[in-house]
């Protein structure tokens, strides 16, 4: 699996990352959502460099201009609910993309730190021979992304799979490397230190879904 770590280079991305972590800014859920969205836009731009393009001719008011357009058919698929703001950031740049939404969550059957991933709701476009972008803000253990990836593969065979996450833990990356094919790409905005005893990312930012949409029952 090819890994792209974007925050290693200086850019406005790091400014947005600092704000989504700041507990003094967390009270403003609209600002949190918008910063996640803007991070998605930056990541979409970087991923666009990996796409193939075809030359076309455009009629301007004064003549004909040869230019390029994206060749691939894109599908942006996010994991509900936390992935929605990141999803919108990608759509802002890939506005012709089709869409997919899959719910995945941790289920604690014994009310302790042990959990299993439950995958339920699915609404996904056709993915056969398409460039699929699987986006989710947090890569903690990696189990949710692998579960959703496996469910996607039951629906067809894409031409490429690129996974985009905002914050990742080393344990999650290691899990993906064991369970995701080598020809997949993983895009990380920021790599954090570790997982804690509850499998949450440290220093992380907290629960991205709660920060964006409010606490759940």
C-alpha cells in the first residue's frame, strides 16, 4: 500500500489541522465541519495529481482552447456519519463524481473496551472500473475502513482504490497494510502518536462525528 503523508510539507493544510484539534474551537461545530471540509478540498487537489486526463477542445468567446479534463469516472464513498464534511470537501473539487455512503460503527457487546464493527446502511453508486475514493476523518484501529472496503468489494471491482483520512494512528496504518491490497493508496493529512487503551487516537481531536453533529445517545 502506497502511503502519502501530506502534513510533512508546509501548507495551509497544517493551519486547518491545528484548528480542528483546538479544544477552544471545538465549541463551534460549524467551524469544525468547515475545516474538515477544507481539509477534504486540499486532499482532493493532491489526489487529483494521480488521475489520468484526456485532452479536449473548449470553445471560448474568442476561439478554441485545447485543455484537459479528468478521464476517470470517480466515486466518493464516505463512512457515516463522521465522514460527511470530508465527503463534501471532495465533492467541491470532484463535482461530477458519483457517491456512496456506508454506515459503520463500534459495537461493544460487553460494555467494555472490546468491540466489533457493525456495517449497516449502504447507498453506493456502481463502482466497477471506476476510481473509488474511500474517505473517513479518523483512522484509529483500521477495522472500520477494512470492513467498509470489504463490503465495497462485494459490489464490484474498481479500477483504483484511494483511501483518504484526516488523522491516523500507526496501529491503524499497520492494520490496513495487512488487510488492504498493495495497489491501494492511503492519503493521510496527519499521523499521530498512538492509540490509547480505549483505541482512541492520541493526541487526536476527540470524536469527529460528535464535534461535527453533536453527541449521540
